[in-house]
C-alpha cells in the first residue's frame, strides 16, 4: 500500500507562511531545506497546490515527479510536472498503479487539509523554525481530531527543531 507523508516548516508560533500573497521558503534554515530534499527525493513524488508550486519558482523539483493540484490545466508544464484535480484517494491509487510506494504532501494548507481529512496521511515531518510571524497561514484550514505518536526529535545547532510523528490509525 502506498504511504503518504506530510512535510512542512512552521514558525515557532505555528504558521507555514506570512501570507498568501508572497509565499516563500526563504525563512527556513539550510538544514530544513536539506531535510526536505532528502525526504522528498526518497519518496519520488511531491504533491502540492498551485501556490506552493509558485513558491518553488514554477520549476520542477529535480529527481521527483511533481504533481500540482489545480482547477485549471496548464499547457506549458516542464517535464516531470503534472496537474490534477482528482480526489486524494484516486490520485494515490493511480500513483500506486504506476509503481510508486511513497509520496510527499508538500503544501499548502488546503492540500494538507485535503489529504488529512481523507485519512491518507501516515507520517508528519514537521520543522519548527526559531522565528515568529505574529500572523500568517496555519498548517491546516480545518482538521478532524487526529492522534499522533511522536517517534523522533532532533535539534540543530541553530535552534531548528525536527519532529517526526506517526498518525495513529
């Protein structure tokens, strides 16, 4: 069965971005970026919304299949990028049929919410960065109650905290 993990960086006050007009990963640490690349390359597939796709400069993440949720179909997508509007279950089933065993859910809040509400997230890789935004975009738009088990923590020399949770099903 295909596994799906959520990967996200949050400010210490719980936001994934300052606002939706200028989403950016410039505020995350080099260690977070290294972790993101390592985990997503191992998965082989990155699923994201169109705003997150724009955060990456509308360029494909190398050595990974990039799937962008969008209501509109793009005509000029580079190799390695696909768009979809399938349900999370349909998409994961299709990816499993294509031989994938793991996918990374890379954001934003609406995509995280979509997959969590569908009960398809198996693991969460959360980075807490030592920065405060005061306001911004939360990790989820709305969530059902979900029980997690903390399975790993790591603290970097610069104060970044990596948390790994398993979703208790």
